[in-house]
C-alpha cells in the first residue's frame, strides 16, 4: 500500500532526468521471490492495472498498459527464484529490479510502437526512460525491500507461533 501511495509522489532524491522511481516494481520483485509463477504474473497484472488508473488519462484507452510489463516482470522474477539463480539479498534484489525495469519499459515501448508511435522517437525515449528509471529504482530497492522483508518474516513467525 505504501509503494502504491508513493508512486505519484516526487520526493527529493526519487527522480532522475524527470523520471521517478517505480515503487510498485520494487514491491513486485520483493514479493514475487517466494511465490509461484502464475500468482506472480496475476499480481503483476493487477498492479499494472492499478498503476494505469493513476497515470493514464481516461481517453488513452486500454493500451499502452503497465499490466503487460509488470505481469511479465512478476513471472520472470518468480522463475528466477524457482531456478535458484538468485539469493534473497540486497545485491541480488537490486540487480533483479534493474533488469525488470528494463523489461517493463521495453514492453511499454513495444506497445507504443505497435500502436503507431513514431519508431525513432519511441526507442530514443525508451533508452533514456529505461536507463534512468532502472538506475534510480535499483538504488532505492534496498531501502524499500528491507522493511518489507522484515515485515514478512515477522508475520510468518507470528503466524507459525499460534
């Protein structure tokens, strides 16, 4: 909930070249590490639809949607954990967040290209958006992931004790 509320906020240190931190993606990566792939994909799609309600004007229609990129990112993150390619530490989470921001922004650029956007302009913007957002989001990921991880561990311990 906090990540969703931070999404429209432009706090000092959370923007780079006019682009903000993708708080929902940080939460999705941290949450998807221990989840089955279909559930992670479903949650990513739902988060994308929620993000669309915040940032897309009503006349924009259904596409381009953040749900495709976030769904793919959730599924890929869950698959990485299942294959044991990663561990649950700050460096791994930051690297995964960096990669998933690039995946999400690439899916958005593909959607804009398919919908008739000017190819050169879309992909020039994509480079700037993906790189600045990936750097910024991966730098903020430990600050967001650590409290969420501690809260999850506390919750599981309290549930198992009862």
